[in-house]
C-alpha cells in the first residue's frame, strides 16, 4: 500500500443524470431576463449574463414559458414536488442500471436538495415508487446548497463501509422555481444568481467490494464561521432568495490550499499526482481562484469549465456532473479530487481513486452476478 492511508471501502459503481428541457443563455436573456430587469439594472445584468461562463442551462419551469417570479412560496413548493419526482426517478433508474443493481438492493438512500421541501419527501416517495425494500434506511440532506453532494457521498460511503450493502445518493435541485420578483433596485447578488443557476438531478450508487469504479478514499471539510453571512439561502414569501457576497473568492483563497494539501498528505499524495479535478463552478471567478491557489495548469479545470458552460451552476448535482464527464472521458483520470463550496462558508473535498477495470459506457451490459447476493 506504499504507506498510503486507506479510508473507506465504498466504490462508485453507477451514475445517472436527468435533465429537464434546456435553453441557451442568449435565449433566456432576450426572451425573459432583458424584460425582467429594468433601467440601470438591465445594463449591469446584460454584462453579468454575457460573462457568466454559461452557454446553456436547463429548467423544469422555463421562464420563457412560465413566469414564476411573483408566485408565493407555497405554490413553488407544490410545483417542486410535481417536477422533482420524475426527474429524480429518472436519475435513480439510470444510476441503478449503470451499476447493474435493483432498487431492492439499496441499504441506504440519501437525498440532497435545498430548492424544495415536502413531507413525505423525495426520499420516501422515490423509495416507494422505485420499489426499495422496507428496511432501506433514508437520509435527507437539506440547507447545504452547492456542496451537499460531498457530505452525502461521505454518508453513503460510511454506510457501505460499515454495513457492506450498497447505498444510493440523489442530488436534485430545481433552482428555476426561485426567480425573484423584478425590482428597480440594483441587486447584483440576484443578477448573478439568475445568470448562473440551473436544474438537474444526478444519482450515484456506492457499493462495497472490488468492482471497477472510483473508490471513495476520504471526504473532508473546513468551515469558516466568521464568514457565515457571505453565502445565504433565505426563505421568503416569494421563494428562496440567494445571498452571494463578492468576498467569497477571497475566503476560498484563504482555505482551499490547506484543505487540499492536508487531504492529500494523509494519503501520501501530492497535487501534481492528481490527474482529475471536479471543482464546483460557483462561477468563473471561483474556478480562477482555485486554479491559481493550487498552482494548476489551465487544462486541469477544463471539465469544470465545460460543465459550467453546458449546464450552468446546478447547485448540489454540479460536482457529480463533472465527475461523470471525467469518468466517461477517453482516458478517465486515475486520481480525482472533488471540491465544492457553500454556506457556512464551507469547503468540502473528496479523494477518489479509479479501481482497475474499465468503467462501462452508458448502456453497456453489466454482468448478471452483480446483485444483492454479492453483498
């Protein structure tokens, strides 16, 4: 083992992506947001949209077809459940198929979402609709925002390591439900939010054993509570309102190197040995700061920038979208560091290693012997 510290035994053996219909950033600007903003705000918004690093986004509730900006929160939450259930089901079904498992094989079902709430929630309703076992344990992760996938992955990996049964993680976000009412007041934070955020659902299957896939070595975090007001998600009478301070990149710059190097040191690794980076693209500035602070070559964050360009910032599913891009590439990286940031201000990191074997392409058959009996 070359003296390297091995933590956890879970392996990512399946991943499924589900997206609502998409629209180009230019279409969204010309068809809706150019009219949503007015006066001096419109000129500022046009510059922010043009420099967002986003070309295309997806929306379960497309503002080109349906304006929700004046909807009360209750109406938005009812619509959340209508839209999130089929989207989550599609992502889960694809992940299970990719892993060659059945819903009844799952021992723990973790759901991450901060854009909608209902009781019974997605965890219960999807467990019922997908045919999960009555003894399947469930965990709902809310209020963590963009970094939620990593603590969710950590919980799934801990369960797999302790119980020897597969776990399923679903991250589902419908940010399109939270467009805020138009205002004559210049609010840069809302403009940035409306220019970046998008909808998606991504599910991941973590299983024990020696199957090919990405082994989860460790999940770690650091929180700077002195900057808790820098990133907020406030519940209002008209949906959830994003608070995003321009100081966020400065806080990331102060902590990201220490977080990454300490994680790698515990496994006798160096930054130069990492050939795959899945860095949550909170925006172009975030990626630039991470690249500069870690001394990464320009191509290191190509997958993160491409994900921002093609999907926007989808909150919790985004880092998993980047991982899927990496694992489906012509030469999947051997060592991956995932990084995500959110309220707190919190930085999360995960270290993954590619186990021997070929990651199956989407739709490839999986051996029949991979089932509940192997666990």
